[in-house]
């Protein structure tokens, strides 16, 4: 099982959520059932957009994050960045 498959399986089984495909591309989102706000967005991007010196395309997960821990997470965890294409105070990639 890939990391992406694991995340999709976890969201589906833990929260009863289903991936939504609101755009005509491979991007998808998981939303809270009660208020329909998104908490996870997956999109393929060039990792160079995250500041890496590479042009490969990877599926990047954007996750909603508590602003109180965002700085610690992006500083202390490899592979976690301020949210690409999202509000950098509330999202990580």
C-alpha cells in the first residue's frame, strides 16, 4: 500500500469520508461532513515549488494544521513544508 493509499484508506475508515474530485484533474479533497470545509487536499506538483532542487512530479498532501504547532512541525519534520498553494498559517504540505 502506498502512502497515498494509506491516507485515503485512513480518512475513509476513520472518518467515513469519501474523496471528492471537484476539478477536472487528479486533485482530490476530503471535507468535514458537518460543515463541508476541506481538511486534506492532494495534488500532483513539481517538488521544486516546495523549494526542493528537483523537477519531479509528486502527489503532495496539503493538510489543515493548528497554527500553534505549524512552525514546529515544518521546522522539525523532514518532508513537511508550509502549505503549497494554501494559507501558510493554517496548512502544511
